[in-house]
C-alpha cells in the first residue's frame, strides 16, 4: 500500500508569499526602472539643450573672429574651425555650428565633418545612429537666425546611471528577499504555534479523554476543522457511553433469566424430581430461553439503532423513498401470529404514502411500535397505524386500545429497560428506546399521547419532506 503523500502548509504559505513578493517586486522594479529612465532622459535632454545654448553663445563670438581673420587674409577657409570646451574634451558631447547659408563653420574635434549630426534645416530633437553609435541630437537656431547649432550626446553614456540604479535595485531585491524570507518564516512559526499546541495536546490524550478542543487563540481558518473534530469527539463519546451503558444493562438484564434457566435446568436434572416437575421445569426453561432470545434480539436492534444515531451522515446518505403500506405488510408478517392469537384487528390509515429515510431504520421503528401495540392492546382489540401531513412535516403514528402509560411516566418511557408500573406483558423495555434512537438519527421527534381508541398513541414527527 502506497504511503500517502504529505505536504507542508508552512512551505506552501512561504511559497505563496515568496511568489507574491517576487511578482510585486518585479512589477515595482520595472516601473521604477522605467520611471528612472524617463526622468533621466528628460534631465539629460534639458542638460544637452542648455549646453547647446551655452556653446552657441560662446561660439558665435569665435566664429566672428575666425571670419574676420579669413577676410584679412583674403581667403576663405576650406574647413570649419575647431573649438572644444571642457565638457567636450572627454568625448561625451559633440556639436556642429552652421551659418545662415547652411555651411559648417565651427565643430568640436569629435564631431563628423562630412555628415551632419541632424538633418539640414531641422530644429528640435532626434535620435540618430552614426558610425554604429546611437546619438541623442538637438538642433537650436540662434535668435535672428544667424547660426544653428547641432549638439549630440551618446545614448550609451546616458544609460550608465540607469544601469547603475538597476544594479543596486537588483542587489536590494536579493537582500530584501532574504530578510523577508526570514521574517515570514518566523511569523508563520509564531502564527501556527497554537495549532502545534493543539496537536501536542491531542497526541498526549488517552482513549478515554474526549474533551472538546479549545478554540480560543487559534486562527479562524482552522475553526471549522477543529469544530468538526469536537463534533466527532462528541459523537464518539456518546457512542462509547452508549456502549458502556448497553453492556452494563445487558449484563444486568441477562443475569436474571440465565440464573432462572440454571435453576430450572438443575430442577429438571435432579434425581428426586418427578415427571410432572421435570416437565414444568423444562417449560420454564423454554420460556426463559424465549425471553433471553427476545432480549438478545432487542439488544441487537438497539445496537443497530445506536449505529445509525451515531452516524447521521451515513444515515442521510442511505436515505430512500420508502412506501409505508408495503413496509407495514412486511412488518406484520412477523407479528401476524401474535396478533391472531389475541384476536386483534390491525388496520392502516396512510394518508401519506411514503417517507424519505433509511429503509432499515424505518423498518425497525415501525416494527417496535407495532410490536408494543400488539402486545398491549386489549384482547380482541384494535391496532391502527397511519400517517398524515402536518404542515411541512409528516406524522407516522401507531395507536392501540390497551391500558396505555400513565402520563407521569411517559417522559421516561423512552429510557432503556424502563417498564411502566403494572405492565405484566413479557418484554425487556427496549422497544421505545430503539424507536427514540432511530428517530433522532432521522431528525424526527418521538412523543407519546392518548389514543382515540382509548389506549396509547406513539407518534413520530418527521421534518419537512422534499
């Protein structure tokens, strides 16, 4: 037989927390990285534009000086002048300055000569790839339109800060994940400590300790499970108590007939007993055996009823629609001889044709009610079984014309081995106890009242039938 696979609630909760945090961190980190990239781009653009304006103001004077020198020399320079400032010496920035006619008149040493950084006549921002390098380019025309400057910055240089931020973000992500895992593990251990206490308490208990588990200081999520355990313990405790009472009562009830049987058997076997005494003793033995057999049979029925009452879920699962008239006919087959011997008239008034319930449970209930009625009805009297609807409920009843039970004793009539005063009929006082146990298993109520025939009326009220 394969060993059931076990799993850890703590591990699953840690996994859920870890996955949730990783997803949240990834989403937040990506959003933050994208925001940093965007803000950096805006800041770098603003810085590049400011640098271009500064260079344009600085270079205009230098261009004028270069033009004057060329005019004095009587010749026009064949190449633009070069001019570098401190910011362009490291190769981060490059620029080109054009005059009104679109001629390149001044450029940084790292700027191309043959190819413009920006399309001619274009003002504003553009991103271009020159010589395999991505550049962020801005074109600005000076007031009056005398000169236009084109300044550029490599995009890769801009990404250095964002990449540095991403590096530190990754390091922080790893460190925070370790801290979160440790904190979550500690908090989970603390949160599940009450459950561990309950587990230890249950493991230390003996088979007789069926006290309810305390539900205080426990997580709400475990309350349904522990309440179900408490209900199970209550049912087990009730079943064990019933078994102990059953065994004690059975031993007590069997002791008397067995002692009588032994005495009668000894009398029949005694050498001084005559034929008449032996015959009388054997008849007494036969009656005692019948009584003991009836008691054992009733006890078996009581055990079955206790089993049904102790497992309401199984009783509900075994429910079926049971037709009452066929059920009555089946039960009366076993009681017909006793009813005929007393000259009883047994009839039915089933206004409701069927009941939903356990077939075996309904059979035991009806058999015990009819057996009581047949045993206690008046000689040549009458027994009636019937059913009717009362609102949403269904009533199943059996009544007779016998002496009945004193109203003061009816509250105890459903107790095991209880026999009313003046009851001279053979029996062991278990019939109504069996009926009560089975009624409880079906969610029904059992009551005793006065019969219209003058005797006792036993009534079962079943809940709303669907």
